[in-house]
């Protein structure tokens, strides 16, 4: 999960570098909102996350991939976990 958080942060930083003014400041202030799990956020945090992800497609994709990977730990069977991982890995393309 640490590597996924790092990759997501790289996407955030690269997108921030392409922007200027108000849009750049908006992305810059939301690092920890992106790193947190949605269920651990306050109502304001959830609204900020929703607005940020709606405004930035690449960041939305990175966030969804990171969050969906967490399902891997819910599998009891190694075979199902491997199948999930292979499908998740294919979705990276």
C-alpha cells in the first residue's frame, strides 16, 4: 500500500506542476485527504476528496486503483487473491 500511496502522490505532484494559480493551490492542499481511506475522513474531508477527484481524472484513476487494491487483503483463499491481483494488475493498463 505504501508503494501505491507513493505512486498516487507522484501523480498529484505531476498534475500540480502542470497547473498554476488557484487550481495549483487546490491540489497542493489535499495530500492527506488523498492518502486517507474514505471511511476515515470527516464529512468535510469527504467533500474535499469528491471535489478533487471530480476535477482531476488522472488523480481519480490513481485513487480508485489504490483503494480497490485494499480488497486483496479480504480474500481467505490464495487462489481468489491471486485472481483478484491478476485482474487488478490488468486494469493498470
